[in-house]
DNA sequence: ACTGATCGATGAGCTAGGCTGATCGATGAT
DNA sequence: ATCATCGATCAGCCTAGCTCATCGATCAGT
């Protein structure tokens, strides 16, 4: 059976609007006879008369009207999908950016996602990244970008945006002696067993997560690795371990058997900072657009002064 | 800009399945070189590489994969719409049957509608018909069929199916003296003012709805016409009028200020019966299918023995 | 490393069919 | 009765859809 040509559909839909072969031909940029032929071909193909036409009057048949009602949305969906893809191709953009995240997704970020979709036609496929493997998915090309804790000094990676630094808190079990205090001093970490992320993260990154020593030089124990935040909190609640978390995470993952305390006495700069990271060799325009949007959304908020787009300097690691 | 051809889309989708130009060509019934050309043309049209291909490996590009993901459902929608319409055209059926109804729609009827859609691919556009104009919408061609009260002895109309006869009840205001009784005798109608449907129904039909006289010959008053059931019930509740209704309607439209009583003493055959009515000159197969389905759904229920498909004999009218 | 097999790209060449312009016949207005 | 409008149809041109044959690249096996 002859395939139905898009042209025939387009012609029928236009004719349904105009109810006039001449004007239809004009709108379609072809001759009137072509319109006649296209409609006739479609009718032959469908085996029904779709348009009742005399030299004085053009009207859809009952069947033709229902056919138009059905086909028009389907046809428009198809053409708009193609047009959208074409537009994206023209801009070198992608349908969906695959973005991974650590911890929590700030509201400013979801807003940036919304605007990215609205203003650039690029959607987001969001996925959580295992705690201890911040870079591997991006490096492997499975993700286009990741919002992960800095530092990120991999040579292949670019830090496109730096989120405002956040205080780091210490999560301890509610019944733990430390939990009674308002805050805890860094040096107290020396006596504790701090949880560290388990994964294939580089060494300098692990060290920045859980310092090897306190500022005074006392070694910090870390005998247990975790893969997810929930895992960590459960272990903290059990009481044998403590965990360093950033403030948004502490707010979100609140549970009764865990308390989060400010940590005093870090040297300066010992805050937790997330960054939007991507592979330098795969920087698509949409990524830069996302970084720009994040920049706008976080404007005014306290934020690292490092300009976006340059590789991050490795954080001092102990 | 060149239009995108369905063929190109179809080719890409097939290629996305097969990941092999030769097999794709085979499935499409064309040469391998054609597949190569079609894909190349689509890529030229879209301005992006959609398929990564060496002589040993065929894979969709990132963009190509997303494009396929988007286009495939849109394309399949369009083709299935066309195929469905074609199938319907082949059977001479229509997308939706426009059916009107009076009173209420029995569950068996909705079941028949469901099956009509499932088994014959024909949907239903349902609309309520003004109480007193059972035939005009069908006669005017605005509806394909109507489920209305019989008799229907218009020469242009066919009664395709007769619903089981239903008792007729008398609706009276709850505080009306008659409401205290368990039932009311026909002859009592002589003293009441019975509501009649207002519309362009033929005379024999109006007479069948509200008899002019009781069996004994006493004239029945009917000074007020109504257009909808709600209108009628409101007037009944007000107390000046009473209304004859069929049982399903009485059950459904129950309200506290109206009571429905059985009426005793009709001659036989004085029940209310609905019929599926259509214009004899516009009997489409789907209508006969619907009648057959109704026949099945009501099988076993008490029902008029008149075979479907023959014009209804006019009911004796007083 | 050589050989052969497999696979996609490319170019030449054929022709179906997409498209136009001219014309005809039907219809309705004046 | 005349004229204007409109859709169908036909003849004919030429684009572009399609195939066949061939080439170059890649990989397995020896």
C-alpha cells in the first residue's frame, strides 16, 4: 500500500482551514492542480472521500472532518518534535542534560533548571551520585555535568560554577555526650571516628572531605566508609561514628536520633562548597547556559569569588 | 527548507532498531544504498550527525538517540491514527457515533459503548436530548442515533433496538395527600395536572407520554410543559403538578421533596420503553453493531419481542 | 602480514512520479 | 443569457527516488 505522504496530510489540513483550493495552493506554495491531486491521492489511499467539493463549495465530509480532527494534533506533534530537535541541533544543544548531584538540590538550582527548559529548550535528567565517586560518572561520559563537592582538580574537568560555601556541621547521635553542647571544637574530632565516603574519588578529594588531622595535628580516625547519606546517618545514630555534613543536608535529613552541631576552630576556608563540574572536552552550550543561570539565581548570595569556567585549584589537603 | 519525509523518519527508526544498514534495507524493502541516502538526507536536513557509523559498527549519536526517543512516539501516533482511520474507512465506520439519550443511560448501555470501542474501534459522542424533542436531532442529521422513548413511527426512522420496558411511576410532592399511599390508581390522574414534555415531538408521541384521558375516559389535565427532568421535578416538588417518570429515572433523580408511586390500573402495555432510533437512510454498520451489542447486554432481561431493525409500529395513541 | 569477508559510502544512470500550465466543465451571480 | 469563479483533468517536463556496481575501511583467521 502506498505510504501516506506528509505533504498530503499538510495539504488536507490546510484545505480544512481554507476550504478553498486556490488559497490552499497559495499557502502551500504550489499550484491549485497540485492541491487537487494531493487530496485525491490521499482519498484514494484512505479509500474514502474526505472533501465534498463542487466548483462553488468545498466542505469536509463527515469522515473527513473526523479524520482531520484526529490527524491534526498527531501531525502537529510530529512536526513540532522535528522542529524542536532541528532548533536544538542548530544551537548544538541537547534534549536533556544529564546532571548528577550530591547531597541536596537547592531551590535556586531547580529554578535554574526550570529556566533552562523555558529559555533554552533543554531539559534535565537528574540522578544522584554515590557519595564517594563524585567524578567518575562525568569522566565516563555517563553524565554531562555533576553538582559535587569541591575541590575538583582533575585535569579533564572544568568547574563551571561554584555554589555558595556552606558551613560544615558534625552529625552525632542525640544521646552522645557531645550532643548536649551548642557546638563542638575541631580538636574534639581527634577522639572520634569520622565516617568517610566510600568510592573511587581521588585522594585529595577524600582528604578534603575528612581531614586526616585536626589543625593542631592530632590524627582523625576514620575506620568506616559509607555510600549514601542515609547509610551514614544510620551509623551516626548507632553512636559509634560521627559524620561531617553541610548545612542544607543537615536541615533536610533531620531525624530525631541525630543532632548536628557547628564545628568551631577550623582554619578559614574550611567550609563545604559544591561546584558544577563537567568534562572540558564536552562543554556544550547548554552547560554554559546552565552555569550562567545558576550565577543569576545565586546572585547576591555569599559565594566564592573564583570566576566560573576556569579549572578549580586543588584545595589544600592534609 | 526541505521537508522531512516520512520515509526518512521510518528509516531512522528502523535503523535505530537494527543498527545495521543491510537488515534495515531488507525490512524496509529497499536497497542498502537507499538507507544510507535516506539517513544522510535526514542528517543534512537536521544539520547534525544522527548515526555514528563505520564499516564495522553502527550506533546512534547522543543527539540521534534523543531524537529517536522523541520522534518514535510521535511518528507512531501519526501512523496509528492514519491506520485506524483507514481501517474505519475500509469498514465504512466512523470515528465516533453521535448518540443522544433521554432520561438515564443504563449500565448495560455504557458497557455496550465500551465494547463498541474495544471491538469495533468506534467511539461514542454522547449528548442529552431535550425531553420533548426526541427525534429532531436525528432527523436533522446532528445525531447518528438516539435512545429515546418509543413509539417512533416517523417514516424516516428505524428502531434498531428496544430496551426492556420499564414501569412508569407518578412523581408527586412528598407532602401531597397522594404521597401517603403505597400506590396510586390511574383514574386518580384525572384530578391532577400532569407535566408534559415541551418540544417539537409529533402528536402521537406526546399522547403516549401523557395520555389525554384515563382508561375510563376521564380527561387528564396537562397545563404545563417542561424541557428537562430537573425542571419537572422542581415543579412537582412545588406541588402544583405531578409527572410520569420511568423507574430508572425515579431511582436516579431521587430527592427528598418528591415521592414516586407505582401507578395501578393501566391497560396492559402501558409501560415506558426506550428504543435506539436512527435514520433509515443513514444506517452505518457501527449502528447495527451497537444494536447487536445492546441485544447481547440485555439478553435475558425482559424485553419487547419485536425484532430489531424493522420500523416501529406506532403505539396506539389516545 | 596477508587474505578474505563484511559493511557502509559513493557515483552513475534509469525512470517513476511530483509538479506546472493550460484547458474544460460546472455552478452561481447579475 | 452572460460572465466570473472554481475544481478536475491532461499533457508534458524534470526533479529526485531508487538501484546497481564499486570502493575503501575494518576485522577475523591463518
